[in-house]
């Protein structure tokens, strides 16, 4: 009975993770057919920005965070740490879709740099809060993780999690490939 219970939990959590990635891929189904030539940033409120066509400069700004773009680079910068500390953080997630034939780089709010390869999707919080720094990847990404011994950086991909405190690593997790 215990073995059956443990196996059931494993299948349940695997199904939840698999469902999360299916939802992310479904979210980009329209993007894949409508704008194959552009890098698409989907903001937490659902607004989509074609970064290939967007001019360089500020994409979104608030009291806590500024998102800015320059050529093939997107950065998240915390604007006022005092404001962030005073307010209770609500975790908001953005997603970045890289179409076929393109690559893109971004710097997350914690200073981690990510290079995304063609046909990749990265879902990430605009600001990290909680026990760890967690992102979800479908496709391929090279990560230069900002060192933080108090908060692990976790890259979730289909069927696995990579947990580090600060290092460089490449994750290739395309949904149509057998090996991750």
C-alpha cells in the first residue's frame, strides 16, 4: 500500500508538471502561426509585445520594476528596493517566446543572464520571492545564474529540474526530442 501511494504521488506530480508545459505551449499556439518572425514577450496581464518590432527603451515600468529592451536583449531591473520590501509581493509571471531562426538574451531581476535558442519558451517571475528562484523552460537556454547561497535557482523542464546556487549551465529541453 505504501509503495502504491508513493508511486501515485510521483505520477500525480509528474502529470501536474506535464500539464504546466502543455498550457505554456497552448498559450503560444496562436503566436506560432500568427507571428513566426518575432520574439514575443507575454506580460503578466496577458498583453503581448513583439520585441522584434518594438523600439528600444522601456517596455513596462512600475514603482518596483522596469523592463527595458535594446536590440536583442531584455532586462528586468528593480527600481526601488524599499518599495518592494514594504509591499507584499504578488508573484507575476512573464513568458518569452523565441521563434524559429531567432535567438534572444535577457537578464532576470536577480541578475541571472539567459540566452534562449530558437523555438524556445521561458516562463519566469518578474521578481523572485519565496524560498527559491524558479523558471520554466521549453526549448534551449544557456543560464549564467547570479550567485545566491540563500535561494537556489531552479530550471524546470519537461520531466526534470535543475537546481543550482550560482553557475553556468545549458539546458536543452525541446518537447519533440527524446533526450533532455
